[in-house]
């Protein structure tokens, strides 16, 4: 039994929903929580943070590598550790997505799809 049963309940509820994309979850985590608290995190900490959500080390490493190739994340080596942060374009893309997801009203559709 955990010292945080309410947190366990939230995590179990999250994991029971439809499958999610690891990359999307990582970007959401960066934009919602990490960017506002310094913006950089050690890859090992990210792996440990995402493990309770069902993301194993290999999936997190692969997703971070792909997000770096797609210019969402930038890495910095400090000794043997890799630290990652959102890139400038990554921050801009996150902010645009944030506006669409959390908009208070739905603007009238202009007949075009945005992907």
C-alpha cells in the first residue's frame, strides 16, 4: 500500500483509459509542469516519473530521442547525464496546442482541418 492512495487511484484511472502516445504525454508534462519550473530535467528523473504511468525506460528513451529529432526537445550533456528541455519551436508549438485544447470557447469552424 502506498503512502499516497489518492495518487494511486488517479494513476490507475489514467492507465485504464485508452492507450496514449508516450511522446504526447512527455510534451504535455514538459509544457504543463517542467517548463514552468526551470524547464530542464535529467532523463533518469523523467524515466522515474513516467514509470508509474506504465512507460518503461526503453519507451521513454525512444520517445525523447524522437522528440529531439522532431525539434521538440534539446539535450545538454553534463558529465554522463543527459538533460532535456523544450526548444524554442517546441515551446511555441506547445503554446498553440494548449490554446486549442484549453480554449474557453470553440470558434466557428472555417471548413478547414488542422492537424
